[in-house]
C-alpha cells in the first residue's frame, strides 16, 4: 500500500538511503535538510524526491514545514526522525553552545517533528514513527556526552510514545546504527578507520542501505506487532541486553 513519508536529514548519508528505499517500496517521500543546497539539489535531481529546507530544532519551522509537505503529498503516515549533528569535545571542555546545539537538533527535533503529526496518525488509526538513534546512545562514547545523551533520550522517547500510541494503530521504534560507511566515516584517516573496523566482530563497516532496509520493514504493515523496540545494527560491536 502506498503511504506518505517524511525523512528528516534525508538528502545525504543514511537519510538519503532511507528516503530512496521508502520510495522504492512504493511510498510518497519528502526529505528535509538544514542548509546544504547543493546536496539537496543533487539529491532531488537524482531521485525525484522533493527536499524541504527548514530547521528541525525550531518548533514553529517544523509546523510550517510539515504543513507545506502535507499540502503537497497528503497526511503523513511514516515519520523517520533521522536528522542529527555532532559537536564533539571532552565534557570538561564542552561549551554550553556545543551541548545545546546537539540536544536541540538530535533530541528536541524529535518532539518538534512528531508532535504536529501524531494527532493525525491517531485520528486515522495508522502511523509509523522510526527514530534513528546510535550505538553511542546505548554504550556512550568519549567526547560525546551531548550526542550520547541525545541519542539515549530517543530510546526513552520511543518506549514511552509506543505505549501511548499502540491502541491507535501507531508503532514507534528506534534503530541504533553502529559505524556505517557514509562519506563522513570514509573520509577518516585510514589508521582511525582501521581501528574502528577492528572493534567490529563482522570485520567491516555497515552500509547505509542496511539501515534503510530495516527502516522500510519497520514502516511496513508486516511490522505491525513490533513497537517500543530498539533494533541494534552494529555488526556485533555492542550487544544490548
């Protein structure tokens, strides 16, 4: 069945793969982006998926952006909260600005995007909310107190909202990727990259398409009995209890 989807941070990296996979599954897809005009134009030209520019850390901007998307493609059935940034520093050197930017973009954005959409999902009796967390939200990471806190917050949000929404036909799940072979990771110094891969039992980085395939499944009707779950996709690097 064709449904409508929004993927935040959907024009590059993992988000791009998610948007394309949902499109291939037959859904109408919109992607959001923060500011990279060239990447957004390249993405839309290559995929035909329209990209909408607004700040997911700004609630009013999200309300307006969602309204524009839904005017174009109809009410939202599937929301993938993927947008995120990093501002790494050891905590004793981390500025308030570094802390707040990551919390605002990586955690507050999930409220900002989900809140304007959830009532429509409840009224229609169907919805899929999929939150992209991180292995570092599960185990923590040196220099990422802000990012780890935000990504861990997504897991609590997922569990709570799943309980509130289940009887309305809405599932809420999280995916916690490990190290994925995006352009950003591939650009790391080879010694650093080798060190990372050495910590992954399967002996390689994950691929964006492996994350996207799991999102597509969780968005499907076949996943209707899965809610409140966190799917760890990290090659065995961290096994959550």
